[in-house]
């Protein structure tokens, strides 16, 4: 049986609260029409979360963060805890995105601590893994994603692992317009599903230049449960079109 599809927007460092509010006005009715078939999540900058909480209260669209710190509270200037996100009715949070690994020093160890903190606070982590171009060229993709999954989730129970979302995002495909080949992404996700004691029940989505044009082909692959979408999520109508195409791919897949 197909796992429940999930499409998450990753707005990254884009959209003020006023822009987030405009987005929702052009998004929620069409998103609501799709919500019986997929979980739809907007992962937004911290400053937009309250606007989204209020604007999306009557809808099934969920709000996500893009990062968190692993301690619940304390002297950690500039940080936001998983418990704080939970208090704002945020239900998902991206962790270990490659931009955070590359630009802000995230490691497999810090990703593991953040993932555990999110689970403790009752949020669903969207754990990002993926190889760099260099690792791909060296034929090290399988080893890299396996190591990231094992470091990040090794200590979790079966039930906790089943509730996670994993995003397979080849680093070289992010924001470049050069998406992976769907069959190759499906194969790598098969490796991810076999890691850390088995992730058959967890949802695994693809990310990296997913677009309305290629969503159908990715989502027709049996291991791919949806997308984590950056650039193509910034326009509300474009993101709706991508979700519709992805769902039609799953219906065929
Ligand atoms: P992209 O970003 O869709 O713009 O490639 C995806 C991501 O970074 O999550």
C-alpha cells in the first residue's frame, strides 16, 4: 500500500510576514482541495510562523520550521527550540538541510541531536540527506546517504523511525535546475529505506530542482512519497500545480 504522500515547501530565507500572508490567500483553497490526498506543509522562516499559524488555522495545510536547536531552553543566543516550535503549533521541521551543513557547520552528530529533540517535542522531523557532486563522481552516494541515516537515526525505536520524513536531496541538484534522474533517485531512496534497521514505513521524499514539469516522473517511482521543494514552491499557484502533477504520477506509479 502507498504511504501517504507529502509535499513540503522549503521557502528558505524568503518571504516577510506580509508576503507569507499574500501567499496563503492564493494557496489555501486549492491546497485544501488536495489535502485529502496528501499532507501539505509550508516550511517558513521563524518570523512567518505566527502569521501562518493564524492564516492556516481553519485549513489542513501544516506549518513547518527550517531548523531548531536541541536544548529545550537556556542561554543559546539566537536559537529556537523544538519545544518553542511546538508551542506555535508547528508540526514539522526540516533538519540537516545541506545549506545548513555547508554554511553553518551542521554535522551528522548535530543533526541527530536535533532530530531527537524534535521527536521528543512531538514534531515530525524532515531529515535531509544527500551526496555532494564530488561524492557522486567518486561513486560514494550509497555510502554517504547510509552513513547520514545511520548517524542521524541509529538510536530511534521502530515506531519513531516510522513516523519520520526523510528528504533525499542530492546537494548538486539543489537550486541548480539539474534534478536527479527519477529512476536513480528511486534507487538511492531504496538504499535509504534499507539503512538504520529499515525505513519501509517512513515517508521518503525527493528534493533538488523538483518542478511542476518533473514532479510526475519522480512521484511515479515506487520509493518516492512526494517532494521537498525550494524554488518551485515560492509561487503558490506553481506549487499547487507541482502537487497536482506529483499526485497524478503516484496514481500511475
Ligand atoms: P530546490 O531546493 O527545489 O530549489 O532545488 C530544494 C531544497 O533545498 O530543499
